[in-house]
């Protein structure tokens, strides 16, 4: 069994006692769970097909051609049409579809009518469609998955670089610290948006390219924080004791200083995640983000402003952004309160 430190248990108890932050954490976990398993809830592929005594699970398997179900074509089965066919035949065959039977890329068009289409419960377009007929709810959920993965990976990259450099600056000090201070000051003055524009004009910015560019400039903030924290921690008695025992610099930094500054690192993490979501959304809105037709909140927001009559597009994205950023902010506030060292320190 995992044995937690009594102070850690106090921090967890304190976090759960802050209801706004705790329930925001639950809501965010549910949102992440739904987005990571979005194919089960929002997908044009059926969850289950029963045909002539055989069961098919198309959701996470390879493409099943229509000829398998005697539809007369070799491309992927249209499971919505297959469901209607089985219902018309009134046979024992059946199809179970997800609650939203559309994927984020397909165009659901109508005869003599042009998208965007308003929300419709009968057609299962609960949040309507965008200006090319794609389901808004599907693109919202899949876009959230893209944004949250992007933010988490960016957080890991920024923290890995920033914490390492910041700790080294604070620990070694002297010329090493001065040199990196000048480098960071120069780096901080590089116009980030111009770099994105230049790169986007040369190559199509993919997920990895955007990550690398954002990580290239995003590590500076946490570096200054860790530099300050390391300057304070390295003068404490336990660091002096470890150093007198002959511990190496790497061991002191990674085994002692960083674990004892964990509360600060954890406190800043939720706000860094929200910053990553806003940054990706902003770049997509300006047209320098992920290439089409990748589901993206920024691209949907741009569509919303271009089609103000289709109020459901912009309002859905704004509502999703507000809910996500509010939950992350509340979680960050609760973590900051729970990990406040003044609440768990006894002065003698």
C-alpha cells in the first residue's frame, strides 16, 4: 500500500474541503474522460451491430465495408443508414449508435438547404452544425481533447526545461546565473507571434511544430520562480547537511531541492494548463494554429464571428471556454490554498 505523509494527507483534506475547487476538479475529470473516450459518445461508427447472428464492434476496430452488411459498396458502412434499413426490414438485426451519431469531420448536408443548421434533437444535432454541416458538439468535444492534450504536453515540456534551468541558476549562482539571466532577457524580447507567422508562412503548423514553438518560449516564467525558490532552499540546514555528507550537485537539486519546492510547482500547474488552452485557441482563431479540418475551438470561434446569425456556434464555444477556464482556475485556487505552507507549519 502507498503510505502518504501526514502533511500530504492534511493538504489533500484541505483541498477536498474547498468545495468550489473540489467539484471543479470532478467536473474537469469528467470532461477529460468523455473527451478521451469520445468515440463511444460521439461517433458516426456504431457501438454494436448485430447482423445474421454475428456481433460487430466497429468503434475501435478497422473499417468495415458496406458489403459486409449486404449494402452493395466497398467503402465504410454508413451506420445511420444501416440502422434505418434494419428498422424498415423489422428483422432481428439491430444497430446501437452513440448518443451523437456524427464524427467531427463529416458533412451532414440537406437537399435545397445550406448550412449552418440550427440545433435539432430529432436529427441528433444537439448544438447544431457549422457552416459546412459538421456537428458542433462533436467538434467541441474532440477540440477539447486536442486542447487538453496540447496543454498537458506543453506543461511537461515547459516545466522540464524551466525547472531544470531555474534550479541550476539558483543553485550555482555567480556567472552561470548572470549568463542565463541575460539569455532569458534576450529570449523574452523575441516577438513570439511573429515567429509563429513566419513559420506558418513556410510550413503548415502541425501539432508537434506548435508544441515545439510554444515550448521554445514558454519555459521562461517557471524558470524565474524556481530560481528564486532554489536561492532560498539552498541555504537551509538540510541542504548544508547533505552537502557536507558529500552529495553531488545533481542529487541535491533533483532529490532535495525540487521535491521541497513541489508545492510551488503544483500551484502554478493549473494556471499553466489554462494558459496553454487559451494560447492554442488564440492561434487557431488567428489562422496560425492547427491545420483544417482538425477540430479546434479557435477555428469554431472564428466561424461563429463570421456567421453571427448562427448564434449556436459562437455561444457553444464561448460557453465551453468559460466552463473549462473557470474549473481550471478554481482548481488552481484550491491547490494554492491547500498547499500554502503557512497552514502546515508549526513555529516553536
